C-alpha cells in the first residue's frame, strides 16, 4: 500500500508535504509516518480489503495535512469509512490542546451536528410489510424533504430561533414535539452547552427560520428497518432492540443555519490564519487558535447550530410518530416508538482524555465519526451507563445498518471515537453517471425495499454501489477494539430528500 497511496501536497506558501505514503502496522491499521511539516503520524483504520478498494490518495493526503496543524495531540486519525471531505477527510478524528491548539470549521464540516437518531418500536416485520408502501408515503408526506425543504405552516421568529440555538431538543419538547424521556437517551441530554446565538449571523437565522422538522437532501434519509440479527442479546435488551422488531433511522443535521455558520467562519478563519502567520498545507484547513476571539466565537456558534440539529431531529421524531399513527392507528406510545439514541458525527467537543498517562482537556474534532463511550463513562447517557453508549452506523439504502456499543479500547486509542457509516466510494456525480437510465427504485423494490425520493437524481447519487460495504467497515472497527456489534438492521423502506 505504501506507494499506491502516494501523493504530494502543497501549502499556500508552496511548502510541500512530500509524498504521502501509508505503511501497514497490523491487520487493521495503517500509518502515515511523520515527515516534513507533519507534527505527528497519521493512523488510518483499514484492513487489506478496504485498503485495496476503498482508500484513495486524496483522503490520505488530508490525514497527513491535518497532522500539520498546531497543537495536535496524539495522531491524526481516520476511521475505515474515510473519504474526501472539505479540509479534513470525512471519517477524520483529531484532538488539539486548548492552550496552543486550533479549531477548524473543516474539521466539523458544513452540516454541523449532522447525526443519526434511532427509534425502536413494538411492531413486528409481519405487521409492517403489508402496509409498507402506505407507511413510506405517510413519512414522505409528513416530513418535508429535498433541497431547500421548509415548513409551510411554521416560520420561527428570530427570537424563537435563538431559543432553539440555546436549548436544542429541550425547546422542541416544550413545544409538544415529544416527551422528556427522549432527552434522557440523547447526547448532552438534547442540549449542547456553551452555545451563543449572538455569534450566529442574521443570514444564518434567515436560512434556518423555516427548516426545523425538515430532512433536507443528499445523503439525509428516513429509513424503516427490521432488526435482522442480534449479536449481544444483553446489550440489545438494554437498548430495547430485538430480532424481528421494526426501527426507524433519522439522518439529518442543522440544515441551512449550520451551513451558513460554517461559511461565515471559514471567512473569519482565513483572516486569523494571516494574522497568526499560520503556514497551512491546505487552505481548506483554515483555523484559529482555540483561545482566540475567532476560535471562541466559532465554538459558540457551532454549539448553537448543534442545538438546531438536535431540535430538528426531535421535531422529525414527532412527524415520524404521526405517520405511524396515521397508518397503524392508536397512539405512538402504544406502538412503542421510543428513541434509542441520538448521536452526532460532525462536531468539535471540549473533552477530557488521558494522554501519555496525564488527563488533559482537548478540543476533539469528529468529522464523520461517532463518539463511542464505554460502560461507566460519566458522559454516557444514564440509561446505558451499565453497558456503554449506542454507536449508530447507517449503511446504504440497499444493504444494512448496524448498532454498536462503545468500548474502553476507543477511549485508549481514538479519543472515544468510532465510524459513522459506510463511507462513499463514488462522488455523487459519478454515482449518477454509473446508475445511468436504470430504474433504481424498481431494483430496490425487487429486493423488498420501498424507496421514495424527491428526485431521480437523489436516488441515483445514493445508490448502494456509491458506498463501501458497511459490514466491512464495522468489521475493522470491531477488530480494532473501538466498538462491538450489537445488532444488524435491514432496510425495508426509505424516504430521501
């Protein structure tokens, strides 16, 4: 693999990283050795199969470029679902010292606090399949989807949206979109602290004013699934999962507000890079010292956008419950539609970790990576503290998704992080070209999966062949000791933007 992944990178001042080469450490880890302006090694989690078919030179170059950033602690990491992203690779994890480290919007991404929420139910496969078409249609009708999707009947005032920025899912619960039990199983109990809506621009508020409770487009989805296999019955029972049980996955984020926050701060970070004299290997890694005015402002605005994402998924949860009530009758409580977990995979958090035998407070960037907390960890949601945090890993709409659980290995090695999904193999445009004139909806229906999307192009760009095999990604994470499989979920119905 060492020469196949070779690529040279140049910074804004012309300083070259030199060839980026990855060498194998063991069966599931590759190392990009420190050289040139790199301050540390890069570590990529991948076995021989993933490395052969699913690791491109460009994301490897990005792992090395992140290793050049000031104040990085430990290695620049990439999960097995790694693929190219803006600045940081998607699947990237990097931690920075609070005193001399930096925060980078590219290490979080445009879709701030994009994440996944899993809902379980008391319904069985045999009850749902005969009504599957009606259920997917009801979900598509209840939840606005597509590019620029917005609520027709609800436009939040600037004052209301500021409260959403402060209080997240708790605000949505107070407005009647769910119950307090939903918060107990969410990260941060549904409200990310230290959020300041005063750092969010008027343009961001304008873009977000009618988007709460909307799915958006691209890889965002609602997925009805069935638990097809349970690997750890004890943990699955704590999570409320059982073989044959019906689930719903919600994948979306902070929509236009979060995108605008990222856009605004990339411009401000460019100014900070020039002021601080930072020599970056890639302009997309625009950043600022964590302690600087720009760094503090970004974290406060990012946390505000994170609360918008939490409120968004909470409101979609209410819409999902209404769709089930419409199709099956009765109350959602009687159908057992309970939230299992809500996890983010695009975020930077101030956390405490042990490094070289010493506890340190760090800013941990996870971009396309999920926090994976072990049993007993104080930040693990209370209902799961005895077994560990659920790690939600959606696959493509034609194969399967997984529920994992965090381990001590992740705490020791990856700043308590694991993978977040399958990871793209093809760009969206390449996927559309490859699908061509095929009727993807008909192909999926032939495999027992009902799919609806706002456009044919959306379905094509999310075709199963556009993604790595999520089972292979999960296998690497498991063998590396970062998380353990609990259950496998097969898709039955999908609604996409």
